[in-house]
C-alpha cells in the first residue's frame, strides 16, 4: 500500500506530524513535490471508489490486478483494520473507462 499512501488516510497534515523517527520521512514519495502528486492521485482513486463504495486502497489494488501484465499483487498490513480497507479487491472490477481514468491521472502526475 506504498507505506500507507494508497490507503486514503494520508494527508499533508499527517505527514507533517510524523514522528521524528518515522522512516517514511526519508522516502521521496512522502516529500514534495511527489507527496502532493501522490495525494492527488489518491483523491482520483477515492472519486472512482465512491462510485462503487471501495476504498482508494481497494481501487489501487484492483487497478494493479486488472493490468494484463500483472499476475499477482503482494499487499502488506500491520493490523486487522488495514485488511478491512482492501479485502475483496481481487473481485472488484473497474470499468474500462475507470482504468483509463487512472492511467490518465498517472500520466498527468508524471508530466507535472
């Protein structure tokens, strides 16, 4: 789940309040400009999920598993609560237009 980024629970404020010893502080994805890009992408995943009820994490996993070049996904968890946000992702199917929407968002964020 990309160290929590794709869960939908991460915000600029939460990252700013990470403990001094939180290892994520040193990851490029949690530093600007990538942090803002990643959070915008998660909002796009949330928008798609709101149409069907899944979490941004479930949408991210479904997108990965719907990619024909991917045969599986390994998702890590630290708690049972985290599992509930993505359970069922393997059965969730994105519509073709939604897959395109995610791909377009990825391209926009990379180009930004």
